[in-house]
């Protein structure tokens, strides 16, 4: 369903690759390295799958993808920079748009 490519700061999480990464990455960062991500930004856009990526995702070349680019930090220090490619036919996005304490009209 997805292919991800990520960078995680070795200064923040030395030895991350020797951790059990079959569990929650964010729990591992918090529990093993004391890293609590407190800021991040994510951009999402549509793209088409080029042949190598299409093969990894099990779709035809040119298939629709959703691409997410996320950069996160903890205490002002960069922690991660991840690009995720999701199959457009198996993924959806839901966003809640709440306005806390709206001003009276």
C-alpha cells in the first residue's frame, strides 16, 4: 500500500536501526531515545508512479499516487524527514476542520 523513504537524525536517535522497527517508530523514539516530536509539517500532493516505484507498490506505471512529505522536530532539533508514496486506489485522507471557541456572529 505504501513505500516510504526517511531520514532520522543520528544525533537525536543514535542506533535507531538496531531497534525493533516492527513496532511504533514514534513509541521507540520516545521510549528508547527520550524524543517526543512536538512540531511537524506535512505536504500532500498527487503524482504518477514511475516504473520502479510502480513495481514496489504492485501497480502499473503511471498509476495515481498520493505523496506525503513530512518534516518533524523535537525541542527545535530536526528528527525526521520522510517521503511516503501511497497507492491512490487504496488510500484516503480525512481531515477534521474544527474551530475552537468561534467568535459570536
